[in-house]
C-alpha cells in the first residue's frame, strides 16, 4: 500500500529504457506534489525489488520451451537488462549530489528559476511555501483568520518551517541525489542551516540569490481569491521584509 512502491514500477521501466533522467524527474515531481520526501529513503530499494522481479519473469520466459529463436533471445536480453538495473540502483547520480539554495523575496522569480533548474538537474525541489502551508494546516486546520495567519509568519514559526525543509533536504541528500531548496531566508537564524548541512555531509553548496525591485514584486503577488488563501499575510510579510531583507536592491 506504499505509493512509492507503485511509483517505482514506472521509474524502473523508464530507467530500463535508458531514461534515468525521466525516472528521476518522476520521483521528484511526485515528492514535490505530495510533499513526501521520505520516499527517497525507500525508492532505491523498491526499484531494485521491481527490477529483480522483472529479471526473474523474463528469465522464466527465456527458459520456456515454447519460446524459441528471437522470442527467447529477446527475453534473455530483457532479463539481463533488468538484472543489471537491479545491481545498479546504488549507481552514482546523474550529477554529483549538491545542495542548491534559491533565496530571495517572494515574487522575486526564485520559484520560476528553481523549477527550471530542478528540471534540468533532474532533482527534487523543496519549496518552503509548501512546507509552511502543510505545517499551518496541521496546526490550525483550514482556518483563514488573518491574525492567525500572521502568527504563522512570525520568527519562531518560520524557523520551524526551515528546520522541516532542511530535514526533508537531508532525506534526499542521503539517497545520493542532489536537491534544491526554494526559500526566502528572512532571518539570520535560518541561513546557516544550509551551510551546516552541506558541511556535515561533505557536499558542494551553492546559494543563488534572486533580486527584484520593490516596484516589481507587489504586482506579482496574487490578491486573495478564496477564504483559505494565505495571501493577506503574504502581502503584510512582504512589506515587512522589503526594508530589511539582504537581497533587496
């Protein structure tokens, strides 16, 4: 009943056809959409398991009396391909694993850039907006009271959001893959989390800062469109940050 088990049925097929890049993009897309980065702790195991099953099934077809000539050779090739894939699930990633941080104010373009970069690198992208909303709903359900939303924008809650995001990032990095963290980094307490994690795992660390002027960012923010929209707090949070954020030109 583990969704990752089903997901890796497809990722193994993609990898077996020489498209490991698409297999990795599939895992990354699901992890981001479901906010489930724990799947990276078991994805390689499930892929190895499914590859072994497929190799065994193909080997049995190759040994079937009815299968002769080209059919047998095709089954043998398939069995060999999946056996090799099962042995290669601990392979080095497509790119050396690295921690990439995309920082900047809301509406500065960091999510657009980080999404394109994650797709090019075939790595997952952790967006603190998604992490924040998941923690908020866990704590307060669907309440949309503005005072309550502002509570979820205060410093202590933000630090919880960043701690959760970097815990998710560590899950991905421990699987041997790289990861991108898309975040604002509004306080001094949140910034060392990235460098400390990279140093502890002995991996490269890149910080990319996106900048946009105060006349550019507000028009990009959506107005509240539904009772559950967090944008009232986002607007207030933006103006509070504009005066002090280190990436503001």
